[in-house]
C-alpha cells in the first residue's frame, strides 16, 4: 500500500509505515507543505496513495459523490509522537484489514491522548 502522510502528523509516522513494508511519504519530504487540501487530495489520488490525516476537510473530500480517494482519518486527539506510534502499532492489524478490504474511509479512534 502507498500512503501520503499529512503535514500535522509527524514524519516518523511515514517512516513507521515504510518499516511495515509500505511506500509512505510525508508531505514535507515531498515539498508539499504549503499545498491546499484539495491539491494534496488530488496528488494522493493521482499516485494511488491513501491519505493519512487528522484534518476533517479530507473527510468532506472523500465523501464527495464518485470520489475514489482513500483516507485514513485519525481521531486520536493531540498526543506525543510515541503515543501516536504506539496507537498505530496496536491498531495496525484492524487498519490493515480495513485497507485490504478496500474501505475508502477508515476512521481511527483511540486512547492516544498524552500531552
């Protein structure tokens, strides 16, 4: 699977996904930090990437009729990088299954709110 990790999430998440065997890139590593949400969504879709974001604006884009983009929408609250990565580690089997099943929008809720 291929992922594009949004700006408000740490680049460490893209590295974590890469370590899991996926093609993941952070928007800052691609020089896309100033792009608007619509453009990031287009880029992710054009490249067949699943967008990983906390931004609710991407949910609105994903819910448009006939939109085929895929979103991993994080609703974990503000947390430290390690808490985020720990949450991903614990939730990954369910996330991977949902993605492999072709779900377009995966909403991730969890207890990762520390500091």
